[in-house]
């Protein structure tokens, strides 16, 4: 599923474990001593406790409350997703609401699938493509599987997760702690003076002249450390502005501060591991849905390790599109401009009239609107809940995230065809930069799926 | 739902860009001017945002087409296209963060590299409501603006202070330049003469003049 041309140095090779605990009846949660490690600051469950039921703001409070419930409640299911599929376990309850039944069926389908000793990824993709149910941690587990972070083999989960999480803890220790703390352990340098003479001078750390805080050398550990302060400030500013309407991310509560701190660690670690890309504004938006889903997993162990899991999944998520963030590659075949022209081709193939009107008559260049759609995986265009639904489809596309992303972008244009055709440059640009919120997401995704497949070049590169 | 067609009734269309460091309040200046809205926590701008508003100068209706751009290095290669055809610019800094003022010089250089030399520029010190946190004095900024030969104003998008003035001033100055030029050469201002220094491009995203009625927004 992951495709070529990614230069992410540290792409976690393996996948992790654990987690279906909350899904499978009779499965006992085991506390894995290892997994905590230096991540202990993220105490299990705290996220959920601190997160007020209404934390997601006034936008669709009922539907959103799903995310925070520890246990799935049928009545809270997103009744907009009317997905009628045969239930595997004959959940026989008759409900007055077709939507609820559909959602229940979807949930039990998924639960059944996820409880198999060997997950059938194709089946999971099919289920996810129709939208995953909110709440109960199902989406968290499904996304981890779809991203290849969890292996299909259930019994491997716990071991893999433990490994990945401790690896993340180590990376963080090496790359995110300040040089001032290096003396506290011996991994960086043998710093502590061994002798312990009672009446002698106080113990001091040995620091090489290059690494003295006042050293002007470029290679000094402090110089390298300070080089990132600007990035840290930028990340901080952007995290303050990530979904400002959702209390989970914004505001001055203890929990939102903690979430921002964790997300900052992920983004900064990514920046340090990818010096050619570093941090680019907007990565915060791409990280937000993953981090949110993982840290609201009712499984405490998972929630406590949301930061570590998010990091690996963020890297995987960007694996086939990280080049969009890279200015040097703008004009290359993997850069954003070439992706934009693929979108244009896709539109032309599916609706030449609209394509002509946009590109030639009104000259609304795709880079004025779709640049953001594509680099941010649509995270600034829709409500948080709609983003989740769209991502279910992006992550479950057998031809990869980017293939589906382009289809959705094209569908977004097609769904506004009537308005766009009678709009001029200004009207069209305004419309596309502020995509209407009343659009039916399921319809949009249907249109996307049914586009004629001009993404062959993409499929072939698999 | 309203109409989808943008208002076409204007005499002049001027493209103005908003630039400056991250977090200085560019997007809020734009939303205050175009929709009279302010949000304490707006999302960071990725790529470009765009808004319009008409003002009246003398008996003419001038439509400001304001482009708000992302400031990070990565986005600037892509955004350089946004400068095309710009005849005005607001270079914004945050009066509570001195570094954003220091970087103004860099932004001015960038403008020079991408736009016509006759572009009307205004230096804007935003967040003037945060008086107790002020890190850049009005005098310093004023004399800097004088040296650089650009206009200067302090604004507060939050308190709606001077925002209207800043944009109106820039648009009016552009209008004066355009109409004076037309006058000097003695031609109809509607059809800019050859050699026109104000960049008047094709009818898409660049500034233009038009002869139509008036506009209501």
C-alpha cells in the first residue's frame, strides 16, 4: 500500500500490537510494563477524563459526543451514515431508526472482522471505505491496520506495539531532550565524574569545549539544539491554531495543553529526522485527526501511547505525499505541481465542460485552492467529523491515499458544477477556498469512487 | 444561499497582497476589512486566501481584491504567483514581537523582487490593542517607514482600529496613481495608456479597470 519515493529516514518498519482489547469480548487488558517508558507522562486515561463531553465545541454536539464516550452507545451513532450491509452476527434488535440499525450493523461487521486471528485487509478496506463507526476505539484500531502499523496477525499486535513504542521513547530521548539533560544519563557522554571525595570540589559534568553552551561552533550540541527553536515556536503557534473550535486541541485547559505538547513532540521529532523537509505549516492539521483518534481510544494503554502511535502513523500517512511539502521538489514528478496537474487531468477526463470553464474561461488555477486540499489531506476544508469520514475512505483505498485524495478533490469540483459554471474568477475562487459545509459527504465520496479511473499512472507505480 | 456570481459593478479592480511573518494577524486584518469579522483563533493560512471588498473614492467604485498569503518559506515559491499583478501591499508586523518588525526588511525585498516598482506599500503594525505588551515603538516604525518610503499605520484587527483606514488608504493611493497617470497623458482613465506603470494584466487574477456602474458590498 505504501508507495515509492519517500525519503523518510525513519519509517518504522514494523507494526504493532495490542489493542483490540476493548473490542474482543473476554479479552483481558494486560498492562505492558515496557510500553510506558519515558512516555509515562501521558498517563492512561487522563486524556479521556480531562476531556469534557462537550469538548468538541458546539458543532454537532450529539454526534461528536461519540468520540468521548468510553463505551459505544447505539443511540450516539452517526445516523447520517446510512450504510446498509448484512450483519454477520444477526444483531437482531429492531430499531425504529434505519440509520441506527445500519450503524449497528457496520459496527458489528467491523468488530467481527477485527476479532479474527488474521485480519483480512481487503475486507477491512471494504468496510472502512463505507465509513467506520465513531466511538469504541474501532476507528483507531482500523486506521492502525490500514496504515500497516498493526500487522494483520492479531497475536503479533502486543509485541509489535511494545517494540514500536519503546523505540519511539528512545528516539525522543535522543533527539528531543535538551543538551542540559544529557548529563543525567550516560548515553550521550560519560559525563559524571566518578570520584566521590567528600571534602573535594562539587561534582561537575565534563563537557567538551565544542559542546559548551557558549561555543560558537556550528557543530556544537547547543547550536544544533537552538537551531530548532524557531521551528518550535512555529509549531507552537500553529498548534494553538489547530481546530480552534475544538476544546480538545485549543484553549488553556490542562488536557488541551498536554495534547499540544504531545503533538509538538511528534512534529519536532519528524522535523529532526527529516532535515530536508523539517516542519512545514499544515503538518499540524494532518497530524490532528490521527492523534485525536488514538488518544480518545477507550483502551487506556492505547490512549496513553497515542503520541508514539501517532508518530509512526503520521510518518506512514505522509509516506506517499511528503514530497508535497518539499519546495525543492515542486517541479519534479513527485512534487505538488505534478499532483495538481494530475487533478486537472482527472477533471478533464470526467467533465471537460467544467474543466474548460475553470481552467480557461475563469482561469481559476488549481494551485489557488487544491494546493491546500492536497497537501493537508482536506483537513482544513471540512468539519472534524467529516474529515474522519473522508479519511476512512482515503486510508482504505487499495490504490493508496493519494489516488483516493485526487478523486475526492475532483468530486468536490463536480459536486459544485452548477455553481462553478455560472461563477466568474472571484466567485469561483471564493467558493472553492471556502468549500460549502452543507455538502453531503457520503454523496461526495460516492461520486469520488465512481470517477472514471484516470489514476492508472498511480496504480501502476504500486 | 445567495448568488454565486461576484459583484461585477466596479470602476477599478486593484490587487493587494498581505505579507508578513506568521501569526502577526494578516488573516484577521483581511476578515475584518472584508467581512467585519475577527476570530481570536483562526487557522494558519496555507497557500493563499482571498477576499474582496468595494470602497468608494470620489465618484468611483474601487474593488479591492486582497490576497492573504502563507508566510513560511516553503509556501513562498508557490505563492510568488500571487504577487503577479499586485499594485498594493500591506506589510504586516506584530507590535508585541520585535522580530516580526525586524523581518519587515526581508518582506520588502521580496516584494521588490516580485512586483512593479510603483506598487503602493503600507507598513502595518498590528495588534495595537496589546498596549502593555508593546515591543516596537510607533516612532521607530514611523521613521523606518519614512526611510523606506512606504506608508505606515498601526492597526488593531481585534478592536477594528484603523483597519478600514489602512486598506482604504492603500486603495485610494493606487487610484490616485492610476488616475493621475491617465490624466497626465490625457486619456480616458478607463483604458490605461501604453507605458502604464501600474501593472494591468489580463482579466483573471490581476488588477484591471472597468467601466461599469456601482457596487453595493
